[in-house]
């Protein structure tokens, strides 16, 4: 067999929606993007949603709309993909990295309060694999340090504390505390990249909770200005007869979602529950078959911790093994025709972050998570036969 790592689950429904968008004569940001935003808000049970061309843009524009910049600090995990941290650099702020908890892909919650200073404006937790972070602990840390917070903008003043901006690139459709991802943190950024559970090929969104004093309509307008050059009218508004004139209110950015990509998302969201159901079935099979094989798995479902993951990634640790062993297993699996991956190589191991002064020796838990982690294929198009083949191959590889 040849089993890729994460192909998109795209069918006739998506094709039909894209065709309808093309035939409509409106293919850039327009009615379908607005419809998709409303669908996301309803699905997440949040306050309002703004769509962008990527999760990276959603994260960066949120930092910008919050007024985060030079002289500010933003706390981010060392164990994540670069986008979680690079956006901090984009706005001129300083990333402050936090290690994982021991034997966890999530941040060290006990260490978090010690990293909050008078310069801290935002924390970016990362919902790795689709498992939402423990936001109760994050908000406890934030509230315990609220006396240190100094607001620099009216929006920061409304919150009156460090703001929690979740990197939910993996967690669209996940739940914790009976709340949907998107309705737990202050703001949540989602990814709809091609490898995500729900895709728009490329795309992202930010959604947010209701907060006293927060004018969501005005906030949405600010996001739209940031995403389209600071132009006071979008393309749809300008097509109205006699409505050509517009203003540029700031020298902003270009990162809007188009109706073509939104149309894919509309179709995907309509059948998303069945896609999540299939992922859960695959996870249950993996968990059952890999018991007593020297592998520990990321826990996607927990009644005790009130976690229901969307099953985005199947992270497995090869207990007691090192990088060399893990890499050999990846090569053996490739020989069997099974593509695997690693999530993640910690940021301090990459040149860009080494050049910023970060050293992996300061993040021992992140390194210990990385050194023997392997990610197995997990997507809704996998057949039962393919899932069985993957586990059989991994067992053979571990015995070799």
C-alpha cells in the first residue's frame, strides 16, 4: 500500500460549491465568505468571526488589532510550529517561550505565572493535535497577575488583563468544559490549510467570545480594514451603483479570504460531523491496537478532563527511545509505503529562533517530547484496511 500522511477529504459537494461560486461571477471576498463566517460563529457558539487567508494572518491581525507591538511581550510555547511565534516578531513584540509540562505537549501551567510581567500583553496557547489546552489554568495564571497589567490601547483597557489568544490551528470542532474551541479563549485563530480536518485549501479565521465593553461590530470592522489595505469599502460595497469612492484609513495588509475558498469551507462544514466521527473511530482503533507496544499516545478524549478532541493528529511517543531510533522507525514505515511525520521540532532547535537567543537546553521537556515522537496518518478518508495496515507496519517496525 501507499498511504500519504494527510490528503484533503474533498468530494462532489465541495466541487459543486466551488462551481456555483465561479458561475456566480463573484469570486473574491463577498457573500460566500460572509456566510462562512456566520456558519463558523454558529458552529463554535462564539460572538463573531472574521475570515482571512491563513491562521497566521488571523493570529497576526489579532495582535495588531489589540495594539501589541514594540516593547510588549507575548508568551508562546516552545513546542509548536513557527507560525505561533513568528507573528509575535512580525508586530515587533518579544516572544517569551515557555517549556512543556513534563510528559505533555502542552505548556507548563505551573511555570506560566512566573513568566507574566508588566510587559506581557498576550498569551498564545496551542491546541496541539486537536486537544484544547487547560484554559482554566491559563486564566487562573492571568488573573493572579492582573495587578501587573498596564493597558496601552482602549481594547486592552477593556480586558484589563493579559489577553488569551488561542492558536486553534488544530482544534476546530474540539470541546473542553462542554465549550467549543472558539468559545473558550478570549480569541481563537483557526487554520483551514489543506492538511487540516476542515479545509478551504488555504485559509483561516479568528472568532471571539462576548466580553463586557467589547463592541464586536466595531472589532469586526477593524479586522476587515487590516485585511484589505485599510480600504473603507470592500469590493462588494464598491460595486453598488455610484459607490466607487473609498478611503484608505491606514497603510495596512492584504490577507482576505475569497469566496472560492470560502465555498469549499461551506461544503466541508456541512459534512464535518461525519468526518469527525470517522476520525474518532480511527483513533479508537489505533489506541486499542497499540496497547502494550512500548508506545504512549496523545489522549484525545477524557471524561475526567472534559475533553472531546477533533482528532486532528495522532501523536505517539516511542517510550524510552531517542531521535536516532525514532528516525529509523520513520524510514522503515516509509519503506512500507506509510508516510509519517513529527509534531514538533521545538522552536529553539530552529536557526531563526537560535538567532533570537533561544537554546533548547532551556526547554528540556519540549526536547524530551520531540526526541521520540512520531505522528501516524489520521484522516477521514482512511479505510479500515489502511488503518489496520498502518498499525501492523508500526508493530513490525518496532520489532525490527
